C-alpha cells in the first residue's frame, strides 16, 4: 500500500489536500506554508511546479506561477523544495506539473529525481492518459502514483480509461474550466461525481473552486476528499499573520470534514 493509498484506507476519513506553488512568494515561504498545511490537517501536500503557460489555472495560480518564475525557480529548485519538505513532514507529497517542464527535464531523469526526493505522486493536467504511457511507465518503476483528472464533460470512455490507469486517487475538477476560488459550487457537481462512482471505486477528490470549510464539507459528503489551492495562495498573500491565518483556515476545514461520519 502506498502512502497515498493509506490516506484513503482510513475508515470514514475525508482527505484534505492542500496546494502551494513552489517559489511563491519565495522558496522558504513555500516550504513553511506546506509545513503549516501538514501540521494542521492536510493529508496530502501538492507542490505546483511553475510554468509560463498554465492553461488549467485561474488568475491566482497564474500569478503565483509567474512570480515564482521571476524568482528564478527551476525544476531543480522544485526538487530541492520537495526534498526539504519531505525531511520535515511524513505526509505524502505530490508534484503538479504541466508536461512541457517534465519533457524538458527528460522522462527518465524526472522520474528518477522524484524517487530520490521521496515524491509519492505526480499530476499532469495537460497530459491525457492515452498519451502518457512513457511517463507512466517510468514513474511506476519507482512506485510513484500517476494521478489523472476528469472534468464534468468527460465522456464515459474517458472515465473508464482514467479509472483503469489512475493510481492513488482520481482528481475531479468541479467545473469545466480553470482553477480559482468561487463563491458557489456547480449545480452539476453531484451528478458528475455519481456518474464517475458508477464506473469506479477509486477514491475521488474534487478540486477547482473550493474556498470555504462549508464548501469543502458539502463536497466531501459526496466524494472521498477535497483539494484546495487558490484560497491557500490568497491567504499566503496577506501581509499580516499569514501563517496564523493559514493554520486557522486549514484547522477549520479539517474540523468541518471530520464532522462527516457517513462513508461514501
């Protein structure tokens, strides 16, 4: 059982996954914020590798990615940040990267470095499963989970392919579009989750747009976990006591999820 599998093996437990962009607002802040997430209730930490053309991301993560690149963050910087974080926490850590930086690094080299740094999984939002055999085969040599995404407009055929190939969990986007904190959840989210659940028993985690503990609880009643990114970066942007505010937000969200007793 992988460390990610172990998260979802806990009875009646809803997973909380927190995202930060490596190098935003700077490297030290990334590692410190990720530690805060792990210490206050996040089960899995998602480290975003900055990219110049993040098509799946909204304004908040685009801004963070741009700033990180301006700060001189490279793929090697991201590996070092992951290594430092893994030395400080025991929670699973996954990379979220677009395919181009991985391709530039080299599939074999990227996979080997992920293994050396102790990474548990990789999410590549712009790489469909029917085009990812080469990367997947390299990562699986080191027992690193490849996590695929589904959106509300995914066909039944795509759902079946992802259900077969994804490891750890399946990432469901709450909307067809980009990331970003939203005031309300899509009215179609419940039917989308149920459509996927009819095809697979894989753990399902929902991201894109979740920005309050109440929203997280509502989504987690339907799925196995939630992923929060833009809201975390927005809290990190705050000048005064950002660390304390981030800890409080994660604690409150964790508490909201822990009040859900009925299993999916």
